[in-house]
C-alpha cells in the first residue's frame, strides 16, 4: 500500500463512514435548498396568477399553489424524525398527484370549460420534467428515481382515467381510399377531434420521462462519487502536507506508487529536540505545555518544508526530518544543514518574542548525519507509517543527544559535512552553512564499534547547562514515545 493510498483511504472504513455522513448531510441540505427554491418559485407563480387570472377562476390555481407549498413544508418540519426519508418519499408522491391534478383536471371555478381530453394536447407533461429536475437538488439518486416513477405513475393514472371516459375516442376510422386528399382530410379531422386521445403519445411521454429520470439519477450518482473521491483526495493531501513540502505533496498526488516497495537511498537525517523540556513543563500548566509543544513543532516543521525536507515524525518534544528519502539529490546534506541553521534562527526569534512576555527561553539540540537509509512503509495493516530506518537514523539520533555533552546546539557527522562541501555552490553559497562548524574529534556511539567523526557548531552564546538530574527527567518523560519509534534511538532523543 502506498503512503498516498493509505492516507487516501485512511482506515478506509472510517473514511467511508465520514464521507457517507457528509453526503447524508448534503442530502438534507439539498432538500432544504430545494424547499427554498420551491417556495421562491411558488411565490412568483402565485403573484403571476393573481395578476393574470381573473377572480374567481384564479382561486383554484392559488389553492393548488398553497397545497404545493404545504407539501414541501411538511417533510421539512419532519426532518429530525427517524423515518425522515420515508416522509420525503411520501410527499414526493403527493407532489406528483397534485401536479397531475393541476395539469389535467378542469378548473371547477371556471365558467367555460372544454373537453378534458383537450388537456392532453397542450404538452402539459413538460412540467413533469421540471418537477424531475428539482429532485436533482436532493443529491440522492434514489430520490430522483422515485420522483421519476411517482411522476410517471401519477400522469399515467390521470391519462388512464381520461381514456376510460365514455366520450373519449382512442382511434378514428378513415373510409376514403388511401393516399387521397379525402383520406388525409378524414385522418386530420379524426386527429383534431377534441375527444380524441393519442395513446402512443402517452406511452412516449412515459418512456421519455423514465429515461430522463435514469439520466438525472446517473448524473447525481456520479457527482456523489466525484465528491467522495474529492473528499478522500483532499484528506490525503492535507495529511501529506503535514509531512512533506508542497511540491512533494503534488508529486505524491500524481505518483501514488512512489512507496510501493522499500528502497535504499542516500539521505540526510535530522533530529531536533527541546533541551530540558520536562523541567520547563513542570513550571507551566498542562495547557501551556501542549501549546508550547505545538508551537515548537510548527516552527521546526516550517523550516523543514522550506528546504524541501520530509517531516518523518514527532517524538515527544522532538522531531525527525529527512532530506532525500523521496528522491535522492546531490544537495540533500546541504539542504539539511540549511534547515538546521534556519531552525536555530527561528528559535532565536521565538525566544525574543517569549522574552517580551516574560516566558522562559527555549534551547534546542540538533543532530545531523548523512548516509544510506531504507525507506518504506512499516507497521501493520491497520496502522502503516512511512519512515526511514537504518544505521544512519540511529547515528543522527545519538548526535542530537551528544549536543548535551558538548554543550552546543548542533552536532553534524563528518559524512554530512563532507557531503555538504561536495554540494557547494559555484558562488560559495555553502560558506555560510559551514561557518563555525569545527571538528570535535571522533566519538564512540552506543551500539557502534567504529567511532564517528563529528563537527560541532561553536557559538558565542552556548545553551545553558543541563544537569544530569534534568537530563534523567527528560529521558523518563519521553520514554513513552520510544517503543513506537521504528528505530533504536538514544534515550530522551
């Protein structure tokens, strides 16, 4: 499973539930919107009828308009009932009956009437398509199909009742010889007979209405699928954006198979941690402690993304970032070193801001190493995590811990410094990055027989000393995060 695929499906079942819940909310919102559209349209119809149709004949039409409004309001009032969909479906049937009655039944308040069969010649069935189009606002394919079925059924019942009237003529007889003017006159007279009803025309109307209902339902279903995919994709992008820079997110969205198989790459690994975090949290409230941690993670994460890095994970009051795990570049070491420098500058600005409000300054330790890492998904089927593992990661973690012993804020391995020097820009752009990085000899790291040459950042303002007691507290405070970490890192890193 790819990282994008995992994030996109997330726990597919939980994401599907969220998408279905969102669509269900959209259905209710769609019915509310359809109600407002209906009431607005009925208000316009009411005003037009009151203006154009004389009294008392207009009373019939105004009464039907009022019934249409009531038929829309009742299911809206019942929207919080458990069987809300049943009531919506029931009143769709009521709407279809009212519409058929309005289109076919003669006006009982009119002084003059013509044969009821003539109402089938006025193409009143076109209003059924408007009724069907309104159902698309519900965002529910099943309701669109039900609306088409209800409209076709109500219209068919109305036409059938007219067909059963004694005066209705369903066919006419032509006695003249075929293809003569007399035959044409007889056929035309029979077709224009006000009591004649064309049965084939009624069948065409029902078939066209059914086909349109299927097309509209398919369009609504497709739009729901598109919404679900869009929601899933946006969730995936939002999740990816927490760990990758924006350009990497765009690439992952296109190349979703980037992490199908584990790979070995040359990459730079960075660990950053707050020095004495446990001691700081003992002096502030839990809410302030969490706020401090969130601010730290956000600030350091921005520095990682600004230099094209990947935020691998948060580990208590620290974090791990990599440069080159997605795609190895010649300047991975240089970008990692630039991100580390940016972090130190960001902490300096942050401390200035904290000092203005009387808060305690923050000190960080950063460890950097460059070498071969294995990248891919680790974990179980229920919980996957894309990460980098290997000796390079372990060394970077221990170098971050070494900052306490050397009383510096940044320790980089000789391998990283060498790689950064090899990626020097023609204009000497690396000179600032390597400034004040001085050799600190070779150090024996826990779990390794071969010593590692290291470089330390020497500054005029070194971080304050942290006692062994405080260091021990920090280690204990972070121990809860260590078992889930896919690499063995130094305690408290």
